[in-house]
């Protein structure tokens, strides 16, 4: 998928979001953004084939392996979007505050390339993030085959990183600036201190 849909939906004279451009990456990064727009949700992004493959996850990712969270696949985003944090103006597409909730790298599980796994509707990977880790899968829902085909489930696999009862909202702080969603919405400055690399120590 190209970035045409991403560009079509946005006016880059009004939004601080990055415009599509020539960027390069490692091909192994992931990002999660907490997006307080018309409805609070999380945007889960994997760097695949030169863009960020993206899903909107209303309930967010979870380290609880008993949960299967709905994820709607949305348009590809440019690689520069991964580090984006700030405010999209009201009235613009996706207007609201955006927090960089997590970031890190991922590795595919299995011999098939990511695009082949996506086409099949079953992408498996291992995350190495500041909050998220362990093995995961994102699986296309079978009932969506006759619809848009953008309805998926984000699933945490049972492994050493799994944490039953884990609550995503207990970690609502930015890995980039240490700010809360409210501080980002108010354009307050970064806390100026690096946060710990484990999900057990939210900022004070």
C-alpha cells in the first residue's frame, strides 16, 4: 500500500504530522501511539516494506494472553510518523493529542516474509519495547473476508513476558517525553528525564 491515502486525508499546512518523504529505516521497528481523538485508542505500527503498517486498537495492546483485542487496519503511515508526538488540530483528520506510548524493535517469527504473512492474515512476531515484549500475533478475522478485510485481532502469546491482568491504562505516559496525555494536550514541556525501560515503573 502506498502513502497516497495517508496524504489525501491530511492538510500538511495545518497538521504537524510528517508529510510523506524519502526516509529509510532498519525495517525492524515498532511504535505504539496513544491517540485521544474522537475516541481514545492506541495505534499499533510495524515497519514493513518501507512504511508503517498500522492498526487502530480501541482497547490498546495488552500483555495479558487471555485477551484478544480488536484491531482495525488503517492506511500505511510514513516511517517518520513513528516518533510523532503532539497535537493534531481540531477539525483535522484525527484531531486530538498523540502520545508516543511505546517503541522498540521486532523480529518476525517463521520463515515467510512479513508481506506474505499479512496476505495470509496471520502475522507473528516478537517485540522488544520499553513497555511491550514477548511473542505476539495479529490475525485477520475470518468474517471480514467478505467485508473490507481490515478487521484483525491483536493477541499476546503465552510466554515469559505474559502478565495476566495487565492494564494498559496503568502505563499512560510517554516514552519520548515522560508526559501524560493531558500534559501533551496542554503543550507542556517534556519532563526532561529518561524513563526506565521496564513497564513496571511509570513516572512520578
